[in-house]
C-alpha cells in the first residue's frame, strides 16, 4: 500500500496551473483537477485531448486538499489520468476518466474517496452570475472523519444538510459580505475560518481532514465577476460620416464628463443610481495597446448610466474601462470599451473586428506594471440578443472584454445592429 507522505499537508492551499493550450475560436471552456482523497499520497494528473489537435499536459505532485487553477481549453473531450507521483508518464494510469468541456462550461476532475475505493469524479461547476449583490457557494465534503455534515450560514440559508463523504452539494446564493459559517460534524472539532464572499463571486467550501485530527474548512475562489454588471450592449458607434451629430449629444457629453469625474473619486452623482466603487486591490489601468490593429490609447474610467448600461468615452479616439467593474489583472472579466466610429469618422476600435485569436493585448497600470493578455475568441452579437451572462459573467482568472459596435448601421435608429466582443485571458 502507498505511504502517505509528510508533505501532503504542506501542499494544502497550493494553486497550480494545468498548463493546457489556449482556447480556440470555435469555443472554449475551463478545466482543473483536484486531490480530495484523505489517505491517498500525492499523485500526478495527465490531461490528454481526445478530439482536439492540442498537446497533452500534466499536473505533477498534487497532494490532498490541492485544487489546481482553471485553465482555458478548447471545447472538446479530454481524458484525465491519475498516476502515483513521479511515475513514468508513459505507463498506463492507475485510474482514468473522460470529461467533455463544452463551450462556456467549467469542469473539475477530482480524485475522491478513500484510497481503497479511490475514484475520479467529474464535478460540473456553475460559474454563471449570481443575482445582484449576492455570491454563489457550494460545499465539497472531502473529510472522511466527519461523517454526514451540516453546513449553513448563520442567520441565512443552509448550504448542505447531512452531506456525506465524498460528495458535493448544490450551489446556494448567499448575501455578499462576511457570512459566518456554521459546520456541524458529529463529534469532530471543526476549524472554520472567516468567509468573505464578494458580489458576483463563486466559491467552493472544502471540508478536509486536518493533519492532527478534526476538520479543516477551506474556501476556494472558483470565479469572480464585476460587482456592477452592465445591462446589455454598449452604444459605441454613430455610423461614420452618415450625417449630422445625433440630437442631444451635448447633454450626453456633459453626463459622460460627470461620470468620469465620479470614477476618479468625485462626489456621488445626483440623480444617478451608481453602486459603490470597486476595491483597490489592483492598480487601475492607464493605457491599452493592441499591436495587430495599431491601437495605443490612454484609458479613461467609465461608469454605468441610470439604466445600468455602460456609457462609452466622450472622446471617440480614446478607449475606456468599466471603473465599477473588475480591474484588469484581478480575477474576473475587465471590460474595455471604445467607439468604432462617430459622425466625424473612425474611432479607436474601428479595426477591432480584425483581431484574431492569438493576438496580444497589453494593459499598462498605475503601478508601472504591464499586463499581457492573449485573445481567445472574437464574437459578434446582435444588440437585441446580447448575452450579458456570457460576456460579463464570472471567470476563473483575469480576463478582458474589448467591446465596440459592429454589423450594419441602422440609420433610422442611428445605431449599429451588433456588438463586437473580443475575449482575452492573461498570459501566465
């Protein structure tokens, strides 16, 4: 029988990347692995695409309690294998399973159960946006000593009732903030740390056997979305030189200037329903560069109008970032918008539709750092069918959404019929 290595507990909380290829334009999802078997030593995971022309990958030395980071992968079928840590990767795996990763879906392949009954289980992760002001939480019972477990939020909903080992509860929406968890295992002391869940986040709460006995509770952030989600498409085009300026442009320009002052820290805007500013855990962005299409623009902060729509920059030669949402470099989709044109002519994102998967997007930040993102897909959505959850929903890592108008220009409505949305993930 394998011996449980002393390093297992040292690996708790370690986050490792899958090292899989970037997503293709035909669709992408997310895949990660986890070791949730208390008496099984460290293992090596292998990930082999079954129906995609991408190389195999591996995650070596994964110990109990470790959940890898998600990796964007081309939509398709993957074979995940498990071997003893350090085993020859050419030998047959001890266990293997297949997992289908669909476009926009997230999956976790976990080693679960006791060593004698070790198996691989595919967990279907729900990274869709929770309701406004709330977070989504589930419980993963990987603690053999605790038996059936009850987990609830003090003064709030039950997260799991009589949850057995090894199993996973469904997702429950809870108010964002610092909810107090109550864990009731039978006759086992539980160490429950404070839980902080921000609006728009998705969290898995792991129940683990502690090294010295008892139960350890560890939250894992699965994905995050913007605290303030824009409602639908972005009005970022006026039809080139199609005619005179739209009526009311001076009023709109004044409102946009006020929004910019607010995003920079000015007093609240009278008559505007704006949520609290985002936290400052990452430096604000100052400039965006897209070498393929010659974009090199200062970034101005943008806010949402009273109806919740993201208001584009006043100056059509400049791009802007959603200051009420995710900052570039933080977990979640950071939104950068710019005009495709105005009545004067082309705008900053006039060539955005020419971007292709694999192209780079660079974001300079106020702390002097530069983030590099790699384009994974380019989508065109009708404005009357804009997929808000798909574009602005929680993501497992730092991503970008570059948005402008596209498609045909409706002269009567003075609006383009589509939005162009470029998605990009941060390069590790």
